[in-house]
DNA sequence: ACAAAAGTGTTGACAATACACCCATGT
DNA sequence: ACATGGGTGTATTGTCAACACTTTTGT
């Protein structure tokens, strides 16, 4: 499958061997930001962990390849996905010259379960503060992805892609605290986020919590669309 | 020269034919933001304008290739240069599958003059509001570069790379107005930028202007370094 | 004198921050 | 009763935007 210039084999699943895709997949669980890593089962890097990735087919766009690979790994489509940049040190890949195009993805942990197969023998979530040494330049890609996420989350409401459909304001705040590595004031956060009129207050409350149940909210992208059309700007 | 897998010919200037580099070069002249375009002299796209670019050598990093190509075109090194992202639609390049890695560069017009040769027969500055139809997906790359510049200029003091060494506060403001496409208040801009204590006031004034001469300032990157170390943040 | 741009000062509206305090609920 | 988080209120401080005004210099 990783086969250079062998022409169109079978259908059109032949790949280009000069560029790959690597994806930093973020998840949020129990107040902790995590990244999905896969263990490589073959070759020199056997046993080491790395970012999930793969090869780009000759007839698909780079973005499509990223979506396809993400789907093959998770079974999901409609995942939030954005390109980071190309990583192109000449010796970053030991066997030959490969430029990789980095992506980052955000997914709701409730939706997720790993699919079998793939080029990895195992997959596991790692806490953002507990990332091991990764293969190739994957630590660099991961760090770049985190910085991008931190910058992005202040400018657009993408954080909701990491939360369940229904969430409390405190969960949302803790998400921001975790991503940005800062502490926030509960009261001021409430005022700020509610003032944007971006959230839909539901007629539901938390269940089975050992304290006063909080109101649940959801992020309504219709509202967001309407607000942006009016010149609204999500600034945090 | 564009030759696949022909091994190490001559020195090590052989290139990879699967990825290229294209660069959006911004300049600022007379209050107008401009982009440097080159005219293609050969092949199907003869006569059409496009972004300057070129091929990546087998033994150089992508960033190095971008710097090298920029140097070959302008004769300058130490140009401000940053990667945009990879552009990878399968049919973006008509002859074969090529993924291009976009960059943007900022340069001082006073430093600049075009070098001969290169893969382009001619080079010319185009006003940002007067860009023609470009080859391939270069309009898309240019638009992406402009958006990046707009976002970046609000967060880091890179705008100075477009101005002469010595400039007036009004020139600086007009640069921001032009890049962001907005109008600003002279008084408020002064207060804001001076309050950052980022600029070095010189003991010089404008010459040969038909009105009251303005004080000249320069951007001192030493000051910027010191400030950033203290946790300073350039926010506009 | 006038034009044109440099440069200063004042104001009111609004947003960010810090912090005090009450409410609801499970153990 | 108390621990835990939910939720409200307020006072202070600082920032932003609008705009009126004075100063300097060439023609």
C-alpha cells in the first residue's frame, strides 16, 4: 500500500509516499485535556507511541485524506478538524524523505470508540501533561497543535466540540481553564458567557450529583450563525 | 532540474517534484498594501501572473527552501517569513499531483529590488485591492495569507517589517488601517502604541514635508525582547 | 492667512476583576 | 450539620472610543 509510483492499482486507493498526515486528536475527560495516541507495531519504532496518521491517496485532497483517516480510526465523521501546517525537516522520517501535514481534531468523548485495524496495534488516551516521548517529530507537532488550540479557543467557539451535547457552565469553564492552563473566576465567567447569548438554556438539570444540580446548556450553532452574520465576534 | 528520483546529481540541488512552495510577499508603499507577483513565461500558464515559488531540494527543510527561494528572488536574507499551510487539492496543479506549501513574507520596500532569472520572466507589485486572476489556486493562497497577516498583526509586532527603519506614528497607524481595512482614531492610536513603551523615539523629524514635521520613531527589537520576557503581551 | 497634519486633553460608556454572600442538595 | 458546588450581587478599577482643541510648518 505504501508503494511509490506503481500506478493505479485496484480502485484508486494508491497513495503518495512523499507526504503523510499526522493528527493531534484532543479529548476532554473528567476535567482533563487528553490526546489520542497509537502504538506502532512494526519496524524500528516498534512499541513507541505516536500520533495517528496515514498516507494521502493520489486522488483525494489533503483535507479529505485527514477526514478519511480520522474516520477509519474512530468510526466517526463530522469531526472538527483543522490543518496545523506542514512539517518538513529533511530527516524527520528515518526511511526516506517524507513531509507530513499536521492536523488537529476535537472530539466528544461520549461519541468515541477506537476502531480496530489501522496501521497501529493499539490506541490510548494520554493526559496532556503526561505525554511520553513520541516517534519522529510528533512531540513537536503535538506542541504546535496545543498552541493552536489555545489560540483558537479564544477566538471561536470550538471548545464545544470537546464537551457533551449538554453541559453545565462550570464544565465549560473548567474546559477553558484546562486548555489555557489558567484559573478563572466562576462569577465573571458566567456573566461573560451568558452575556454573549450564545448558549441555549435547557429545561434540564444534572442528575445524580451529590450537590445542588446545575442547569444544563447547549451550544446552538444556529444561534452562532445568526450572531456572526450580525457582525458578532466571539472574543474571550 | 525538476526530476524525480534521479539520485544525487551534481551537488545536492536536486528537487522533489511532489511538493512546491508558493509565497505571498507583502510590501507597503505609499499607504497601500501590495503583493509581489511574477509572470510565468512558459507552458500553459504563459502570461498569467502567480505567486513566486519553487521546488524543495531533497536535502533541505521546507523552511530553508522557502528562505532560499525568497533570497533568489529578492537578493535579501533575514526576511520575515512564516508558513501558512499546505494546499492540497488533487487537481490544483494541472500536470501532476503537487502539494504546495504556502508562506507569507513581509519586506521593507526600501530594501527591495527584484533579481533576474528565477522561473519567472517578470515581477511586479500589485495593490491588494487590485489582484488579477492568478494561476492554479494562487488566489486562494493569497487570500489565506492576507487573513493570516490580519490576525497576526493584532497579536505580535510584525507590522514593523513592512515599514522603513524610521517612521512616524501616523505611518504606523495607516499601515494598520490598510492591513485591517478599518479606520482608526489618531489620538487613541497614539496613546495605545506609546503606552506599550515599545517604540524608541528618535531625535529626528520628517524632512521635506509641506506641513508640520512629525517625530520619527523606530521599533527596537531589544526592547521587545525584554518586554516579552517580563510577560508583556502585544495586544492590539 | 490658510491648509494640512502633528499632537494633547477630556469625557462618558462599558467591561474586567475581585470578592462577598446566599441557595440547593446529598451524606 | 456540613460539604460541595450552583448561582447572584456589587463596588472598583481600567480601557476604549468619540471628539474638541491647540500647535507647528510650508505655501
